[in-house]
C-alpha cells in the first residue's frame, strides 16, 4: 500500500505543478487533483501506521500525518477560504516536504524488511587492519 501512496503522491505533484504552470485548465482534472489529495492523506494515514518491528517509528508517524497538511491547505484553496500566490506556494512546499517524508519512511520500511541497502559493517574502518592480522 505504501507504493500506492507514493505513486498517487507523484501524480498529485505533477497535476499541481501543471496547474501552477497553467498547463492544466480542465476543471475535471482539477477536481481529480483534490480527490487524489484526499486519497493520499487517507492512504498514508492507514499504510504508515505503527507496526511492530518497523524501524524509525517517529519518521513513520511524521510521514503518516504530514500529508494532511497539504491536503488541508489545498482544501482551503479549493473552497475559497484562502488563496493567493503565497498560500499556494506554502501548499506546494508542504506537499514536497510530505512527499520526502513518505519516501524516507518507505525506504526505511524496505531496509527494515531486508529489501535493500547495504549490509551493516560489523567493524570500524580504522580497525580493519587488526582483523587482517597486520
């Protein structure tokens, strides 16, 4: 499910950047941006819940809750509660931070599950010569 959150987040990012650059003009596509935002916030909340044995629980909690911030700021923009370029830039910055945290949590999850990363070193590099008998 974490992969789904990540893919939807990237689609969301592309739609938002397209709208900001003036490339996305269709209201249907823009409504899709809002719906995907809700899905990302909901799925991140479910997919990144605390689980025993998963590394870095604080990172997972931050990645779980942070997507709510761009969703709520985007909802405020969409409903007309607030707007303007500075608030839109804040919304975009929050989305990039949230995406980064989700990516970090996903990488930590893969590493914790043994699905990647390099094996941990058991010796310090400055003591390696002792192990060789030099």
